[in-house]
C-alpha cells in the first residue's frame, strides 16, 4: 500500500447535496497538485474516495453518511429477477473495451444523454471540454466499456477504472433512445 499520510486534504464548506434534497454536504478533496497514479488512487478508493476527472474526493458530511461506496464481491453476486431480465434483453449487444472515448461518436451519445436525462443538473449544458475533464484521468487505469448493437451502433459506455483490487464504475451514459434496455442499471 502507498504511504497516503503525506497527502493534503481540503474540505469544502457545506453546500447543497446533489443526491438528497434539502440536505447539506461537505466534500473532502485530495490536493489537486498532488501526484496521483493508479496505485495511489487504488489505495484511496479503499477509503471511499472516488474521482471526477483527475480530482479525487469523497463525501464527508457531519450528520449524514448515506453516500457509501458499494463493493460487490463477484464470486458472491447473485443477480435478481430484474437483473437477469436486463441481461437477457441485452444478450445481443457487442461489448468491447477501448482505451479512449475521444471521438465524435462517443461525445454525441454523451451529449444526448445529458440533454435528455440531466438537463436540470450541473452537467448541463454539456460541452466537449467538460466531457473530457469529467471522464478521463491520466493515471493509466481507465478503460471504457462500449456496448453496441449487432449493427454496430454505439448504445452505451461505462467509464471504468481498473484498480489493483477490483473495478471502479466511474460513470455510464447511454443513448436515450435505448432507455428500454436499462443500460444504466
């Protein structure tokens, strides 16, 4: 494990929680000038840190602890009926890993997703710069899982960090026209 004791932490002032209406949140950030690599990020994730682009943070609210990272042990996972139905619905998809989503095709799906699903959020309106800053990190740990129709149409992307102890789901987005497939679940 990396020595994390030298990292500086900064806390935000309480602000409106983006998950729970009427609640305040506080966020702890790792110093943005700190040198972060895949090993350091892997270690930080064990303590509940996540990332937005290259910014590493975790919720640190005084009175609320609802934001808990979910850890699934794959050997113990048993899909429920809805998950089995979703898997069957999407069994026709072609799933591949890619190293980059810096293309017009990927951005177009993201833009449609934000416009359709998050037009009232802080990611609206989408921009190419915000897309790149939010979904990429230069630590060499991120891969992108593409989900395409049998005809080759890009339907969804799952931004995934490959850590030394597992996978971390950073974000996913999908074509709003494919909503019935439940690709965001």
